């Protein structure tokens, strides 16, 4: 089930705090950065904050610029993004500004929390998600029932920590403010948790007034059948690599990337790479990886097209090469059509060999794009 694109947004002090412990909200951003945040808000379908932030800050979470609101309306969107909050307890102030400003509101909660919210008279669409709150179900519901494609998450720390450790954040936009908090009782951006092992990808930096904005993408593949946000990024890269293939009338253009469990790229390749007229993408990528690298056992292969199970041009299929390399997780965008091989079913053969195959059809059109001439397009 598809999720919205999840953008985490936060401002922190130089020592990594989200706030101080005083009764007023600590202003970390300056005017230019608040305006940047307003611009991001205007670009999304929904804004989410946790109940802790509602209780601590009593925020409105509006798009403040009339021009940006007018532009949203002109594009046929709602004047304000949907406002979303999350509370297990349902213990919320019904008079909080969140409920009485802006457009529509949704409260995701537990069965028990929904009961409490109803008693309190919370002015929102109250969605109970069972005995416990499950982030994947919440994101699926926002996508399917509310049409949310881009979700901005504005904290607090508990929410950010869960979304990043569960591999559900597509992007982190972090503004670092030139001040210290120095109080260990103050809330931190990220709390303890099982974070990805390796490095995130830095995708941009910018000075905004006196704060520095940094943008990061998580890189760690999902585990087993559960896709992570980073799976989508890597598969998108495989689709970009497919576009580099010299076109052929007798073979597909495919891109592949091999990624370790901690998010480190081990190798990449594409069909017909380096002047070899028959090399396949997975084959080209795996040939660059060290076959004794222990990280292959927990790595993921991303391939824009399902790996081949049978081929005439080489003794070993890509499925065989993947299994022999020890890789046990494959993410692909597109099941192989019968164009060249009938009933290819590389995914089925991989699964029989003990690998998990995850198909993300959201990327199928991109995977097909460089193959239009073979598909009668
Ligand atoms: N600098 C910034 O950019 C920024 C942005 C936002 C917030 N903040 C600061 O962050 C602080 C608040 O952060 P916080 O970590 O205390 O709170 P939070 O992350 O805003 O919200 C935590 C609350 O959300 C609900 N929740 C979260 N995950 C849940 C789950 N899996 N199941 C059920 N309920 C769940 C719970 O509500 P219930 O308790 O109702 O069950 C939980 O207490 C404030 O000081 C605020 O000023 C700073």
C-alpha cells in the first residue's frame, strides 16, 4: 500500500535541543527561516505534529502568507493543508488553537484514545487505529482515505524518532540555530532508538538568515518484505541508470544497485555497460562487488526490472548470480513481461532460492520509460 512522501522538519540548537524547559516555546528559527517553513507548509498536502507538541506549544500550524494560500486555491487545492495529530491517550485540550484554525483536522489515535477524544469533544475526524498506533497503517490511511501525497512532519522528538527509526522518513530538513540550550531536561530532536547503521545522504545545505538548513535522505534498505523510504530512493536510482543503457531492439534497458544493510552503496550497473552488448544490469553491478564482502549476505539488490531467470547469452541468469552472491533481498519496479521470454518469473525463482522480493509498482512507469520501443509505445 503506498505511503505519502514524508518530510521531517525541525529546528535545533547547536547542542541538539528542540526547545528549552521554559513555559514559552523557544524560537530557534529567525524570520527568514520561519518564512521558509511557511513555504514548505504551503507545498504539502498535510502537516503532522504529535500530541506532545500540541500540549507544549499550542501551535496553529497555518500557512501564514496570503499569497501562498491564494496560490494553493488557484491550483485547485484547499487553502490550508490538512492538519494531522497523533495521540495514544486522546488526552487533548479541546480548546487548543490547532482545532479551531485552518482547514480540516484528523486525529489518529488508539481505540481507547478515540473514546477519550469523543468525550472531550475534540473537533476533528477521529481515526482509531486499534489497540496501538501503527505508523504504516496511519500513512496508508492518509494516502488512501485523505489523498495525501506529501506529508510534512513538524515534530516533536518522539514522532521524528519513530518515523526515522522505522525507515518511514523520506527526507529530513534540519535548521541549526546559532544558540545553546544546555539543559539535559529539554527535549532533543532524536531520542534513543535503533537507527540505521551507516551514513545518511546529504542532499543540500543553505544559509537562511543566521540558521543553516541541511537536507538529508535516509539510505538504509528495508528489511524482509517491509519497504523503507530509502528503498524508493534506491529503486528510483536504478530506474535512472536504466536510462543510461544504449538502446537495443532485442533486450531491455535495466539499471541495478547493490546496497548494504547500513545504506552503503556497494555497486551499480546497467545493461550493455562498458560496450558489452549482452551484459545485464545486475550482472554488471555484482561484477564490481567484492564476492568475499560479508555485507552481501544482508544487502539488497535494486533492479528496475525483475532479474532474469533464464537467458541465452550467458551461462548464468541474474537470479543465479544474485543467489550465488549470497544476496537475499531484491527490490524491483516491474515484473518481466513476455516480450523476450515467456513466463520468466524471476521473482518466483528468487523466492524459491530463499530471497525476499519486494515489488514497488509506483516506479513501474519510470522503469518502462527507456523501454517504450519494446513495448509498442
Ligand atoms: N524545534 C522544533 O522544530 C520543534 C518542532 C516541534 C516540537 N518541538 C518541541 O518538541 C517538544 C514535544 O516533543 P515530544 O517528543 O514531547 O512530543 P511529540 O513528539 O510532539 O508527541 C508525543 C506524543 O505523541 C503521541 N504519540 C507519538 N507516537 C505515538 C505512538 N506510536 N502511539 C501512540 N501515541 C503516540 C503520544 O501522545 P499521548 O501522550 O497523547 O498518548 C506522545 O506523548 C516540545 O517541547 C516542542 O516545543 C520543537
